[in-house]
C-alpha cells in the first residue's frame, strides 16, 4: 500500500516538473518576443527620423542659389525655421530609439541570458533530486524482490525437509541435510527481510525529504524566477511608455517653434522687401517736350522769313531744356518715326538695353564693375560708397591702434633697453604710416564720389544744378557707341549727349531728408557663422565657424551681409556662410539699397 501511494505521488511530481519546464520555456520565449518587438519599434523610429531629416535637408536653401536671396522674406525665414524645428523633431525620435535600445533591448537581452542560466540550474537540481529518489526506489524494489524470493525459497526448503522427515525410506543423513538447508533458507529470508526493512525506512525518509523539503524549495525558486521575469517585463513596458513621455516637452517646444515661425510672417514687411530690393533711386522722367516739325513748312511758304536765314534744310536745335533728362523713354538720334512708337516699345527697348548690374561679391573678387560703383543706380551706389568709406575708416582706425601700440612699445624699449631694441620697431612704424596714408587717400577718393552722388540725390532746398562738370574725367566712352551704357553717367543718370551740359530737374520728394545725416548703422539681428571665412579683401571680416555676430545690414542682392563683432570690428561676410536671425522690430531692420 505504501509502495502504491509512493508511485502515484512520484508520477504527479514528475508531471509537474515537465509542465513547469514547458511553462518557463514559454516565459523565456515571451521575453524574447517582446524584446524583438521593442527592437523593431526602435528601427521604425530610426528610419522615421532619417526620413524626416532627409526631408528637412531636401528643402533647405541651397548655397549660391535663388533660394538664399528669398530668405530675406519673413515667409521664407518662417519656412526655414520650420525646417530647423522639424530637424530637431527628428532628433527626438532618434533619442527615443536610443533610449529603447539602451534601457530595454540591452537590458532584456542580458536578463534573458541570466534567466536561462537560472532556469537551467533549478531544473538541474530538480532532475538531480528526481534521479536520487528514483535510485532509492530501485534499491527498495530490489531488496523487496530479494526478500520475496528468499521467503519462497525458505518455504520450499521447509516443505522439502518435512517431506524427507516423514518418509521412512530416507536415511537419517538425508533428513539432516534437508533440515540444514531449510534452516539456511530461513536465515537468508530473515537477512533479506532485515535488508528490505532498512531500505524501506531509508526510502521513506528520503521520500519525505524529497516531497516536503527539496521539491518545494525548487518549486519556490522556480516561482520566484517566474515572478521576477513577469515583473521585469512589466518594468520594460512601463519604460517603453516613459521613453516617449520624456521627449514630449521637447517635441512640444519644436511644435511651438513651428507655430511661432508661422506667426512671425508679415506680409507688409515682405512687400517692403520687394520694394527695397528693386528700388533704384532714379528720378521719374520729365514731361516730353513738343518738337515742332512745321518749321520746314514755314520756310517753303516764306523764304524771306527769319527762320530761312538760319540755314537751308537745317532744323532748329531743341532748347537746352529739351536736352535734359529724357530717361527712360527717349533715345538720342531719334527720328520722327520713332517718336510715334508706342510707349511700351520704348520701355521694352530700355529694359533690354540696360547695362548689367555687377554684384558686390564680383567686385571683391576682381569683377569687371568699376571701382566707383557707377554701374549701380544712384541709391544703391550711395550705399556701396558709404559702406566702402566705413570699411576704410575702420582699417585706418586699426592701423592707428597698431601704431599707438608700437609707439608705446618703443617708449618702453627706450626706457628699458634690456627688453628690446627701439630701432627694431621703426620699420614697422614706417610701414603702418604708409598704410594709413594710402587708406586716407583711398577714403578721400570714395568720399569725393559719395559727395557727387549725394549732390545728385533729391534734397530739400537745393536748386537744379548742372551735372556734366562733375564727371569730366569719367566720360571716356566713344560718342558713336549706341548702347545704353553710352547714355549713362557714372552715377547712373542718363543724358541725351555726353559732350553737352545737361540740366537736371530735381523735384521735391518724400526722400528729401533721407540722407541728411549718416549715423552708425544699428543692429538689426544676429547671425551664426556656418563655415570659417578668411577676410583677405578690403571691407571683409574674418569669422570662425560657429561664431555669433551682430547683423547691421542685410544682403541687398549682392551676396554679402554686413556684420559687427564689436564697436571697432565690422565688415562684410558672404551671406551663404552665415545663418541670419533678424529682429523685425529693431530699428533699421529694413535697410535701403
């Protein structure tokens, strides 16, 4: 009865070990499946961030392209800000992928290896306990069978002895032999019984320890292992949500930045930019004078008339007033037939014959534009000349600062000869003095050109004045050249003839006092250098990559932006080398070309 109960309990325990082994294996596979899920989510985030970055990069303004010029409009700057915010938005998805990898995937991968080792150890102990109880059971079965066999042998020997003892034909010796054999078998049965009893007690003890100590302890460890696995999966799922939650504030800031960029769009400001971009400063043309071609008819009617005495077949020259500014609709050497052409034809003819405008960058790099910027319209020319004068004055100030420093150094050497030779500073002082003199002469030259331009711009009380005397040295183009450049004076005004004095009408306009006083340019924003730039040319400034500077004048279509590092250090840098952040509320944010 004991054996039957023992066998039943062992069978149930063995089944439970098998079930637990299958369940724990499923638990490991579940953790591996969840880890794979998180890994695929991380790959999706990486690919999404990559696509967002590529999209942002695709629509970024290209260098040396029209899109760079478009960035001075608020709508274009807002779109650029949106692209930058979108790039930061993509970065947050990369952060999600990195956190998923480091906080979940890597941790679970390591934990799965530890879980497999722990599971293997627990089931190894369980199998060892099972093997031990099986061996004890086998020993008990073996002793039991041996005891049974010895009992049967003893019983047969006893029956044989009784049979021999009852037989009168058997000798006394045979009876004694049968009796001894029966006693031997009884002794062996008694020994087997004792051995069986010992094994039975041993097995019962081991079985009790197995079912009440070893197996419950192993089951408890397996249960703790499973609970820890479930808890670890729960923590990973919580982390999975927290990884997203952590980037929500920054994602919100990116979206707020996009909204702020959209709200910064100012249609009127963009319209003013268009006006400032294409404003030339030319005066509107005056009224077209009536030209009387009926003089020839009068001469044929009355040959003794006063007009005939001036010469046969020669029409009267128009008055000096007629020689005034006829731009943009009148050409020299016009025939009466050309006078009757539609106004649109003359405008188209002027637009097609307009000289090519060279950008400031081409001048810096040795372009074909003249040094006095006479190829530009008056107002643009005045801006360029003023900027050039400012740059020269800064260069002069720098040279003077160097001269003062060297002078102080020389004084120190004179007072302390052991520190250096005072004569060693003289060559450098002489060189700086020559540079200052050259820069001053250059500045005087540009100031003269600026005075000429400002004299031609409309003023409040200045009467009309003749302009041809101001540029006697400039008019070197052959007279017989019929292109539009022949009719353009160095400041951009057009005259009918180069050799004749031209009277310019100067009407009173709303721009009378625009250029009365030239104040230092105010700061209209900031910029960040995207690339290093060596300012070797005059008027440029050297900047380092990542350096922040103040913007004092926007790009006016020539590819250069005027920036300031401090009060004494400012100049031009290529617009494509910096990222500009304009303050639309700052005074002077809308500069004039």
